[in-house]
């Protein structure tokens, strides 16, 4: 071999050295890419970034034969102001190249919870170059086969289950496929290394809209406010508790600001048992309006579309082109749906939660974090909940357009601005002050109940929400 090398020209000799170096480099790269850590626990990721991609693909495929669902694959970009990725987050070579979202029975088009999940997933798919696969659950019986079918394939960086009702199904399938990463929105699964529970501080956002409702109701001399809810599940107790506390806080502030001797509002609540039945939402709202409610909070997903109809019809029957009565939206900025009749919305940024879960999965695959599973909880500080602002509308009007709604953005924004301008500005300012306060001092007390006490009781059960209702002067049912 030494004789052969001595017979080569110097340029040939250099060429051999370069080829050997390249081969060694490639071998080292692939050896390192297969060493991502496999242990998991609780951590919160708060990174944000921006990566631009111009490729757009949209295609539809048939549902898996073992399920009763419809699946859509897409990497269509979505215009949104919610989170952007960090430049260091990319899809590593060892990660699958698809992202799956399994929707709850409410489904896409609810202009609320599920559509917010899509907003975050579609942005993640665009930013990170993942193919998005959407699976719709028609009944609760679909949860297990949908999740199993996706996990079995091994093609997904992350499978996102949207909704508390999928908790048991995710637990089971996560055990069956321990190498598949899952995220569940609103489900509490803290002890599985391959499951990230994405939770929200709904009580914080609900306290803000509750305070707004309490002050606005007294401004318009109303006697009652209400809330219409979907299925009676623990996560909805958080909405209730925050809303009731906020109403009483708002009344306290209103009395201090105006000097008026006010009578406490009657607080009405109704569980409809459904998240996708607008007719039930409308009937429940009409009953509350008949009992004097002038503001009704939607905590019922697509069932809440009936709340909006009832409020609009009641106002127009009195010759008004805007409230009162008013509704309060939920999850997304729903102010645009019935502009002038929706006072504000409690934004539960499911899109932020989904996006951060995808980002976390990619960091894990890349070996940049050692743990994936655990609990990620998003509140006012983390941008997980908020009260709607005029400047948010552009993002959420995009959701409406994607759902096939024909809208006039300028007209909608102007009407909402007009409605808000007719309410004293000090009321809006007090809501903003409360938001700032709760970020740093949750010990604010109303009727002998500190907000921090509510937080310590979470997750709430049926007995605990009954105690909170009783202490805040709400009928216990």
C-alpha cells in the first residue's frame, strides 16, 4: 500500500484525504443523531421563535378503516399572532415528519376550542415543516381507535389529543406505545414519561370577564348575570369559580368607584350537558334572560353559538343594534360572531398550548431537553389566558374565514369599537388592573375568599365548587 501512495501525484493524495474526512464526518453525524434521551418529567417551555417557510401543501385522505373519523393532512400556513418558534428549533433527522391532532366531539368549525387547537397546530406545521394530520372524533367511542391507529404507524413526532374527555384513552394508548409522544389539552396525566398535559388557568381569565360582567351589569342597572356551560366536568368548575369570584370583585370595585349602594347581582348557572348543541345553549340562555340576566358567559363550546343567537334576538326585540343583553365569548376571541352583542371573550389560548407542545417534542427529539412528559400550565403570566382586545381580532377573524364565513372585517371592528366606547373606560381599565394584580398577588380577597384559595383547591371537585358557590352567594343547585 505504501508503494501505491508514493506513486500518486500530490493532488491525488490530497483528494484521498478529503474523501476519508467526509466519510468519517457523516458516520459521526448519524451516530450522534440516534442518542436522544428517553427520561421524562415536568417542565415548562416558554421559548418563542420565527422560521419562515413558503411551501404550502393541502390534501385530504380517507379515514382509517378501523375508525369512524375523517382525516385531513395539511401544511397550509395560518396567519396568526400567536407564538413564533426559536431559530434553534427544527425537525431533527431522528424525528418523524408528521404531526397529528385528534379533535374532541365538538370538532372543527366550533369557532372556539377545537378551532384554536387547529390554529396552533397549523402554525407549528408551517414553522417546523411538519405534515399535519387531523382526525375528527364523532363519538367518545372513536377516541381509542383514533389514537391507536396514529400511534401504531410510528409516523408522528407528536399526537395531540384535544380535550379532557380523551384522558383515559390517552393513558391507555400511551402505555401501549411507550415510544410515541402524546400531548393532551385539559387532561391531567402527570406521571407518564411520554405524555405532556397542557393545562390552563381558566379561573384567572374567567375572573377578568367576571369582573367586567359585574361592573357592566350594574352600569346598565341589571339584576342578574349568568353562565351557560357544557358537560359537567372538573375543568369547567375552574371557569365557574373564577367567574363568580370576578363578579363579586367587580361589584366591590363598582361600589368603591361610584359610591352607589348596590344590591348584589343574582348569579345564574346552567349545565347543558353538551358542547355541540346550539339549540340547548339558546334555550338555557333564554331562561336566564327571562330571570333578569343581562350578561351570559359561554362556557359550552359550539353550544354557545345558541347563547349568542338568544342574546342578539333579545336585544333586537327591544329595538337595539347592540347589547345589553350581552354574551361573553370563550376560548377564542368570539367578539366578531355577533359584533356589538358580545361584550368580550375569555381567551383560552389552546393554540399557544398546542404550539408549545410541538416545540417541546422537537427539542426532546433533538436532545436539547432530557424530559418530555409532565405538566405545562399556562395562565396570565404565560399568555395562556387573557381577555379579548380589539387588536386580537385580526387573528381570530382569520379563523372565521378558514371556517368558510363571509365577513366584513372593517365593519365588524368598527361596531365592536363602538360598543366598547359606550361603556365607561374606567371599567375596562379596572379589568386590566385586575389582570396585572393576579399575576403577582393572588391573595386579593372578596367576600372572605382569597383568589389564591381557589387556586390551592384546584383541581376542583363537585363538593368544592359547591362550597365556592355558597361562599360567593351563588345558588348551589
